[in-house]
C-alpha cells in the first residue's frame, strides 16, 4: 500500500496503534525521541507490570471520573479480558492478584515488550529513535535528531507523546505549544497519583521520614501511605490524590486517615480512659489504642496538648486525624497527569477535528485514573481505537 503512516511516540499507546495499522497491511514508521521505545513501560514494570484490573467493567469504567462517558466505548472495545488475551498472544500469560490487579506471570515488562517489538518487526514497522518531534510544517512532520533536522510527509499520523509526568522518559508535554498554535484546545496538565507537601516539624522529619503508615483507612479505602521529608505519598494517598488536589485548588484541604480502623470510637474512648493519669502519652496510646511508632508520632505532631489530655477528643483525632496539605508535589514526580487534549477537540475515532488525518492517543488526552492497571489499560485501548480510526479514515 502506498500510504505513509507516522506514529509519533513509542510508548504503549503508540505501539498499539502501530500494531493495528500495520496488521492491516499499511507501512508504518514510529518516531521516538528517546534512544529506545517503551521506556515508561519498562519503568512501570520494575515493581511488577500492572497491565489492567480484573473487576467488572461497570466498576472499571467508574475509575475514570469525568472522562468516563467518552472513554467507556473506547475501553469496551478493548476491555480487561481483551488486554489479558492480547498479552497471552505475546507469550505473557497473566494472573489476577489479591487486589484484582492483573500482572504477567513473569511480572516484568521486558519479555512482553520484546515479543511486541518482534511482532511489529514482522509487520515491517520501522522504528526511528532519537527523533524528537518539533511540530508541523503544513503536512510535514519536523524532527530534531543528533544528525540535524529531519522532515517527513505523511498521509495520516497518530500522536502518542504522553502527558507531562516522567519527563526524563520522554513525556515532557513539549507538544502542547505546537497543537495550541494550530487552534487545538489543551487542558492544562496537573499532577495525578501524586504526593503532597506537609509542613512537618524538623523533629518529626528526623524521626519518621520514610516510615510507612500501615493498616489505616481513608473513607472506605484501606491501605498504607508513607511519610516523606516533604509530606505524604504512597498508594492510599495516590488513590485520593484527585480529590485532594481539587480540594487544594478550592481552599485548605487535609488528608484524614483513620489510624485505628479496626477499633470503634467507643472502644478506644473506653480503653484510653482506663489508662493511669500518670502514664506517659506514648504509653497511653500504645496500651489504650495500639498505636506506637509513626502512628503515635503523627498524633503527637498534629494534635494540641488539650486534645491529647481529653480521651474523647483524642479518639476523634485517632479516628479522623487531619493532616493539613500545602500543595501537590511537582508534576514531574507524579505517576500520571490530569489534563490534555480536550474531548471536544476529537471525534469518536480520536481524530483531531481541526487536523483531519491526525489522531491522538494515550495520556495526551484529557483523562485520569487511579493506579491499579487503569492507566496502562486506557493507553492501550486509546491506541487501538486511534489506530482503527486512522484505518477507517484512509478507507473512506
């Protein structure tokens, strides 16, 4: 076929788009700014590649918040079972962990990525690394390379350049200015699945920085978070980060964990009241509430002497300890982002309305989701829909 198809970005969304298009017999060239493709995928796989989540799709869709309506048909076209079947086709059988998260049996990303690249090579997909996209000149793509500027024309293109987190791996959002210059509306990026700054005392930082706060709850969610030198981070914080971030934009906001979720307030008040008046505060917490270490340190750090002396008030603090947040951590530390190309800018095939023949996939689009397999699953699904949309456009 004499069409020239370009995929700009060699992450999961771009690779999936290339697989769909090349599988239909079209020649495809992937342009990647970094020395190798799939770098963020490999980074994600260092602690176990979480491909998707095994929950029922109705619950799965709900994890995408405001973007659910637009993403639901996209995710339905490549759902969690389809992701598992696809991985199995690449020789990576999967299993469901105790939390419902889906991982390859090998856990790592590298075997899957190697098999994926071999499949693309069989489809004669060309990969040009160290080609950093520098925008459009008419129907021409401009790239910066170590050998100088390169220009290439195309019949259709999929842009899959990522968001604004992990700039060291290539997702630096440099593309925003180029699309905005062409009239495409891009919602400003904000950190998602991120940590937050807290004004800890120097003494608390010295004693507890790096300590995990285990077996706690925030609302209906149980898990743990970590005290850092800057504030708080970790899975339980990331799961609440969208609401906390949005809350901070409106005014003062706090993370409010229950430090003793398995003990009722009534029991805690009774057991604390039984402690000898002369006992130290640490002893009262340990014997009356089962709190010591970093949990006891948090209570001492964030409550007044009056609260600590009043069993009822102390119980209130233990069951709902307000950790005042100052700001999100910088976006380049975030696991993912909110923001991106607005949904009104693309059609159902993910083609830019202002740039016919140009499609957008992955984290370039305005959506966010918690960790747990949702991020990668949506990148794969949007890449697949963009690839199929491009084929439909060429055949029209």
